[in-house]
C-alpha cells in the first residue's frame, strides 16, 4: 500500500489515536511517575545509594544477559528460516508464517513447563556442569526456553521485512557486477535491519517483563519476578522498587526517542515487493524443508505436550461443561478477551490508517506506537494499579485495566504483522459510492482478514496474559492464564481438562488466523475495470481497416 | 568513459518461460557492435522480459546468448558485464545518491578521491550535483531516473540494456535526454538495446528497430524499412495510421495485380509478392493525394472516387475519412491557408501512386 495524501478525516483519525493513547497510557504513566518521585532530599540520597546497590545491578545485568543470549540463539535459527520462507517455495512461506503465529497464542511459561518436564532432570544438569563459570542449569534452561518460545517474533518480523525488499534492488546490484555476498552485505542486510531490530527488541522486552517462565523454572533473580515480589510485599514508596521502575521507564523513554525512526520504517511502505525467489533445486528444497519442519516442530511442541496432558487427565467429557469451577473466572476471561480483541482492532485500525498517510500524522502515529512498544507491560499494569489509588476502588477496574494493558501492549505488533496486507482502493469507483456502500462493498471485504487477525490477536493475548494479570488481579477468581500457571507450577501434575479445552479452541483459532495472515490479498479489489484490463487486447485504434 | 572496441550481441532461438508462462518464443536477433536497437511493442509484448533474459535475471528455457565470441546463456548476471536499467529505476533507499553511484564504481581499484570526482562528474552530467547527499526518497521520480541512468552508465559495460529509461520524464525533456544519451552511447561505443512504447521516438533515434508482439519478434530493420515495408500488419499499425485493403493477387503476364475485395485493382511493383495468392494492400494516409481538376487525367496514379465522411484537425495537416467503394480510407492533406478545407459530404477524387503500395502477405 503506497502512502496516501492525508485528508482531514485521516488527520482526525491520527489525532484520535494520539489522544486515546495519551489518555490510556500517557496519563497513568505520568501519575505513576509522580508517585515514584522522591519526596525529599533524604529520599534522593537513599535512591542514589540503592542505584549503586549490587543486587539491583546484578538483577538488571542478569536479565539483560539472558534476554540478549536468547535473542542471539533465536536469531541463529530465525534468520535462515526467514530467508527460506521468503526466497523459497510459497508453501514453505505459508507453513512458517502459520506455525510462527502459534506461539503468540501460548504463554512462555507453558513452553517452560514442557522444558522442565522433559529436560529438567539429569540431562540438562549434566550438560550444564561441563560449562565454565557460574552458569547454572536453570540459566541455560531459561535462555533456551526464551529463545525457543519467542523465536517467531524475530522470524515473523524478518519475513515481513524481507518480503518488502523489492527484488529489483538486488537485481540492479547484480547487473552492476555485485556478487551475491556483496548484495547481501550492502543491500539486503541494511534494508532488513530495522525489522530485525523490531523483532529482537520485542523479544527482549517480552523477556524483561515475563514473570511466569522464571518462576516455573525456579529462577528468582530475573527483574520482573523481583518487581512483582516487592510489589506484593511493599508499596510503590519503597526506594528499591521505585528505582527499578524508574529505570524501566528510563529504558522505555530512551528506546522510544532513539529507536522510533528505525523501529517501524517499513510499516508505512507496506506494498508487497516482487521478492526474489531461489530457483527450484533439490538441495535447496531439502534444506528448506528440513528447516521448516524443525521450526514447526519447535513451535508445535508445547501444544502437543499440553494435548498429551489432556489425554492423561482422564476428562469426564459428559460433565465437562459443568466442571468450570469457581476457581477460574471463565466468564471474566472471555469477556475481557473479547474486549481486548475489539480494542486492538480499533486501535490497530487507527494506527494502520495513520501510518499510511504523508506528513506529521505518520510521524506522530509511528512515535506513539514506538512509545507503547518500548513500555514494558508490567510497567503499564503497575501504572493502572497506581491509577486505582487515585480514582478509588472500582470493582471492575482491574479487569478493564487488564484489557487496556493487553490491547495496548500488542499494538506495536500491528503495523508489522498486518500492515503488509495491501488493500488497494480504486479511487474512481470509491468516489462514486456513498460512504456506507463503500464501507460495505469495498472496505470491509478488503480489510476483513486484517480485522479478523487483530481480533484473534487481542483475544488470545488476553487469554494468555500472566504478568499484567498477576499485578492487577489480586483477588480470586483469577483469569485463565493464572489458573494454568498455578497448575503448571506443580511439576508432573495433571492439567485441568476444562482449561485445556479452551486452549484447543485457541489453537484452532490461531491456526485459522495464521492461515489468513499468510494469504496475500490482491492489491486491488476485483472490479469491472480490472477485469476489462485483464482481457484487453492491443487495439488498432483509429484504424479504419 | 572512453571509446573502445564495441561488442556484438547474438540471440539465437531464445525461449523464455517465467512461472510456467511463455514470455518469449524463438527470438533471433543479431545486434552489431555499437548499435542502438530500439525494442518496441505494446504493453506485455515481452520487451522487458527480453532485456531481463539477456541480463540473466530470468531463466532461459531454450536458445543461446552470445557476446562477441563468448556464450553467456548460463552465466550469472554479475559475470555477464551487461548493465541494465530497469523501468522503475530502483535506487537503493538506504544509500544516498552519491553512494548509489559509487556502488557501480567499486572493485576497479579506484581511490576514494577518484570515485568521488567521478560520482560528482556523473551527477553534474544529469544536473543533480547538489543532490549528492540526498536520499532517493528526497528526489522526485524524474530525478531518481536520472540518478539510476547515471549509475548504469558508470558501470562501463560494453552492452547496455535500458528499459524505458525516460518514462518518468516530460515529453520535451524526454527528447533532449534521448539525444544526449545517443551521443554518449555512440561516443563510448556501447551496444545498446532500449525498450520503448513510443514508435515515433524509435523512428527518430534508433539505428534499427525490433518489433515484439506477444513474445514473438515480428520484424527487425531500419526505421525506414519498418515504416515503409512492414512485414506484418501489427508492425504496419504500430508505426502509425495505415490503410489496409484485403484482396487477392493475380499474375497477369509478368505483372502482379492486386484485386481488392471492394473492386479496386492496384498494380504491384514488389517482386516478392508473386508467390502469394492472397494478401492486403497497405499504404499510409499521406500516400494519398487529392486530385485537383487541373491535374493530368492519369499520370501514374490510381484514381479513387469517394465522399468525405469525417475530418480531424491535426495541426499542420488535416485527416479525412473518405468512403471509397464501401471502405473508409484515411487521407492526410497538408493544411494550406489559401485553399478551402473539405467539408463532410464533399465528393473527392484521390490519387495513389502504386509504388507506395506495400503488399502484406497472408
């Protein structure tokens, strides 16, 4: 989709996005900042002393090291897989994208449960003992689980980035005598770097804010679990906690200010490129097929493991419907998931529309999305919790805040995962239609896949959200993800069939969403004009004979 | 760029199939060293496919490509030493204009200062020296095309493929740029294939023209040859309006005569048509002239009587549609201020020199 000239209505949409995000994110974060500000000079001194505290530094260093190592390991698989997906057979591309979306519907702590059950025994311990230095088996397990689980974030981002590199760019270089390696180094890699930064950055931020995985694997010195622990034991006035939160905020601000131009440069130029494909060759196909099977097996494994658990759980299917007990707030979770899906579709629509305009609204929308991208979800949840102290105790506020947190946190994925679904608008046809007819006949059918994808993403993200839920939902009954987390915390124990039934539904939905996402709708809706053009023969105009 | 030995380019029975769709069929083309050949044809006739195949960007299903004495059919694009400028003229968006051009100069052992001065010189040639530090996104389409052309010319290739290189330029600038490009290509002795959808431009600038139609090479020849003696009806129609009358050829004594279906008889002076039995007589609108009352009764002209059905102002001439024996013939008459223009419904006598009639065989 090429950028369009902005109209007053699209400018209004961009402003609406900024106002909404300002109210939903900016205001709570500002109030949190006020709460966290030291009141007097003694507090400043104490904060400064604690900043140099070894424990705080160690926690940050450890978290960043794990996140970085996981990114490096995931990249080793994701980079070749992305090239295979884009340059290889279209079937391989569709398979990788479809399976690549699956982990978005599965919390990382489920993958951690699988890893703990299968590799948590003597195997990994013996292997880790051979490593030098103070690296524990849990450290390795944690890093590998993160690399395993969040690999698709880098993979999908790279696929989107590579798909947008027009083959003519590399062909021009080849015609000027550049070798394949030179083209890769000077043309392809620089152009795909922003997408890589986005994927890797998203992965690192997800790791930094993740709570469930370290707790399942018995690692207690990651940043997010420590913050949660302190939050449950002390208040926001605690200097150590305040320092950690302020550091997180500072990190978010730095990422936003310095990285936003690089984070989403292609979100606004999402016309599908005529990408270069490798020639069909048995060797390349075999390698690509092997890599695809390996990546697919990795992402399917947690689902298979949980399905196996369902089998072991001896579910009484006839009484399944009545077995949803009061220990899980099923209705609350489903309503919240619907709310999250709808909100993501609305905000995502605003973001995509604003990003395809020329001018300041494009930059404003990109900056807004980048700011949300950089803000850890835990931080946003804490900001909402803090807001509750300002507006008073409202019964459903925690759930509403959870919906906002989940939808807003996934907004940064929208331009990258969905904006590359081009929808052409035949201007002459659209001009003749009224806006209701235009919406019903052209806009909705053309955007149906994107809207459906956004709804599914928001819905499933809510179902599996743990970190924000742990902060916000402090009273029973908990949402679904927390129930699953509690069940997985007891190693080897059976999983409630009721919970897993829902996971099956999620898996089916995501499979469907993934298939939709892998489709490339035509750049222009089929109209009588395009049909005519397709059958046009060169006419001997003006020729009397 | 200095003059050196130009290269010849040979295409031998070239077949190109892309995504199971045949784009080019049995293309046979011999390009002489230093020649500028225009590849013309309508949209989707295979012009770009031909250039892409020669550059090695699309796989060859059959046939061979030779440059001088070297076969390059299976050679990688980077090894062919053929520079190609594709239609959309893509510049690398992450490199500024200077670096885009300098990329074509790398690997020649030039020092940085030399690369810089050559880059500046190339940009000055296209009038964009002040844009050396600009990113491609900061240039308009016309400027981007200029930079892409400068980059391609920097490559110092002996064979150059230009796919509608000035499509983004306005018509007046277009002509000036083509003149400049032709001078430069001749000076540097570069063998060039240039695609175009503008037949008039091809007639003016080409050494020879090749006409493609639906993936087949219909004819190759000099501009005059293609205009006056087209081998195919598509070629005749491509280069401007044409009158075509279907009929049969009869040999009377030693003289072939064309009997049109509408009853007109035209003596044929082309010896090659003696073999044909059916065909079409073709002549251009400006081959017909208006017979005035004072003209000699016959001379060597065929007389056609008709009635004006249509007129069309064309600046320095007027085009008339004249109904003759059930067919409409187009006539271009020069516009003279001292004569009255014909009105619709006027009866006219048209004269046609049989020497200007070309027979299209069927």
